[in-house]
C-alpha cells in the first residue's frame, strides 16, 4: 500500500516542481528591465491608446481650441522659470480658484500679462500641526492686488479653459516668505 501511495505522490511532486520552476522563469523574464527602444515603444503604444479614449479625444480637441493654444503659449512663456526654479513676479487677481476647479487651495495670479492658477497644499503631518496652521494663516493673509514672487517646479493643464496650473512651491510677499513647501525626503 505504501508503494502505491509513494508512486502516486512522486509524479505529483515532480509536476508541481516543474510548474513552479516554469513560473519562476517567466517571472524573471517579466522582471527584466526594458531596453530604451522597448520602453519608448511601450510608452508610444500607451499614448496612442489614451489618445483614442474619450478623455484623450476631448484633450486633443481642447488642445487645438483657442483656449488650448493660449494655455500652451502661456506655459511656454514661463518654461525657463519652471526649469530653473527661479522667481516669477506676479499680482494676485483672485484669492479663489476658478469655479469647477478641484483639489487643494489656490489663487489666480497675473504673471507677464497672463493669468495662472497657483495651487498650494500646506504640508500636514502628525508631527508638526503648528507648521500647517501657520502656513494656512499666512496664505489666508494674501489679498487681491498683492505683489508676490512665486517659484514652481511644475506646470500643467486642466484640459479646459485657458489657465495653466502652477504648483506653488514658494510664495513670497514684501520680501517675506509666505509659503515654502519642504522638498520631499527619500523620493524623486
């Protein structure tokens, strides 16, 4: 009886081992980093899929509209400042974001005759609630027609309207820092 049981278990163990080894080989092949050409091709394929989606079609339509053309022109005007993280002088035109905007706090700022949405998110951590409250208090002290200096690491498009969205990483008024986002630790 023992011989029959061993005879049945042995093939099961061998087959299980082969299946496991085969899946491990496939996983190693899947983990292999893509070459630059393969990565570029994969990105191109993903982009084509997105462009064919309803959101992609809507964005393409917006891009060729007068609002989209104006937004791209506005972004081109400040591209060097974004890249260099340098000062941009502006005047606050509204202390609230346009209707329909979502996420975070923001204001409209006129820089070089173009209006930009400046978003800022005070850092809220369990360790330093006082810094969060102080950031909010200082940001709430801003008023329409205040002259500010802004630095930003990034700019983006809403895909509607003509405003470019800037990340407000640094905001200064009257040579006093109103808001400064701490650089992320341990990340990109």
